[in-house]
C-alpha cells in the first residue's frame, strides 16, 4: 500500500503543474478520507453479518477495478529514458534488513516484559546493515537512494516534519478510543467514533493547502498549524476523569485539520524544491518518513504506556493486579469500586505520559521548521 502511495504522489506531480497539484492532492486525500470513514463501518458489518475472512475479499474486486482503469486509461506523460536500469541489489538488501530490524525493535519494545536480549541482537543487525547500506550507496553507479537530495535543507525538514506528524497521528488514533473505552466505559464501536472527525477535517483542510503555500513560506505554515495542535493537546494533559467527552471529538478534529494541512503541504513542498527528475525519490522518501514515524512513535508510546501501567500496578499491588488492569482496560469483568478508582488513576497517568511525549516531539517539529532557510512562498517554475 505504501508503494502505491509513493507511485500515486509521483504520478500526480507528473500530471499536474505546481499551481494545480495541491488541488489534485486534495482530491486524492478525499478518496482516503472516504475510505477511512467507510472502511471500519463496512468491515464491522462484514464481521458481524458474515465472517472476518470475508474482509480480505474486499481487496480483490477493488484491485481488479483499479487495475482495469490503469491499463485502459492511464498514459504516462513522462518519456522513459533509454538508459539501462541497473538494480542496486546490495542497497535493496541492506536497506530492507535495516528497516526490518528497526521496525522489529520497536515492536519488541511494546511487549511486556521487554525482551532486551532480542532487542540487543536487532540493534547489532541494524548497525551492521545500516553501515553496509551507506557504503553500498556511496559506491553504486545507480544508488537506491541518492544522499545528495538531503543537502536540500528544506526538503529534509519536510521529511522530518512528516515523520513527526505521522507519529503524532497514531497517538490519538490509538489512545483516544482506549481512553474512552476504559475510563468512560464506552463500547468499542462508540469509542472508535472519536476518531471520525479527524479524516473529515483532514480532507477539508487539504483543499486549502494551495492557498497557503502560494502566500506563505512552508516554515511559517508548519510552525503555525503545529503550534495550534500543541495548544489543543495542552487540554488533554490536563484532562481529568470527568472531562467532557466532547473535548476528545474537538481535538480529534483539530488534529485532522493540522495533519491535513501540514502533511499535504509536506508533499507539495518536497516535490517542488528538488530537481524534477528526482520526483520519484522525493515521494518515496516522504512515504518512508511517514511509515517510520508511525511505527517508531507507536513503539515509543507503547513502551511509555506499559512502563507507566506497570509502575502503577506495582505501587498498588494490594488493590490492582495485572489481570485486574487488563479486565479494566477491556471492560470485560466487574471489579471492586476501590480497584476501579485506583485503575482509573493509573490509566489516566499512563494516557498523560503518552501525550506528554507527543507534545515534546511536536515542539521538536516547530524547532526544526524554524531552522528552514526558505523564507518565501513557493512559486511555480
């Protein structure tokens, strides 16, 4: 899916001029927004009425329809070069091994107890494969990744911003429903609805990216909207057990607005500030940054959340055990009122820990964008 996303963004950049590219990306986001809203509903109905196996058959007819559209209607607007492509097999192998070991590290970090011996081994593999990848790319005639593209500071900042914002995206998408399900005792389907304002505001905001990019430098757009997101999450870290539910829906909507504006802007800016023959590389680096941000930050959130829960359980082991805490989180059994009050306090503290980390990385994103040397709006060439 991530591969298709990179290809889609590259095709949009090839088909549309800079002036029209923002609108094209907005329509692309619209398709994503509709699927993000309809997908869980359709999936839930299929599981409820039929069987979970049938979910996988959704991809088959949709994939065939898309394949038919591409084969019959798509025409490549860019002339293909006659130069023979030499695949960088060493780069592909070492990069794949590096990314796989990195992702597995953060998967293991989410487990309790943490398997430090496995993580140590994976760090060793990551170090060896990472060094090998850099060596391979510096000596390859056609490298998988041309590191020269990162000399463009504005481009690099867009990648880092997408990395951080994509990681922030998973914080509220994972922990808001958990918050509402465990503390507010909402059923899973209703707790999941707290995320629905996000894709709606995302696709609405993306239609205004072109307006802002043509009038303001990318750094100012990113700093302003990320600051709005920081302010909104100040209310979350001060939330209590009795905070109005509407706050979560409002902040979910604000998050979607900021993500739609900033991440769409990241794509537009990253594709414009580099050489146009590097569009494919730029689009793939942006997608890789977003994927790594989601995976790494999810691991960081999970580790901090589990550590906070474990410390709270140890501090109140006479009233709350790990089994009782699991029952509390999943709302699967009745527990005593005393245990419930303690479990509420432990859960609230763990949730606050996650969003403190999120706020920290958002502040880092603001600082990074402040160092962007580009101080003028982008213009079409």
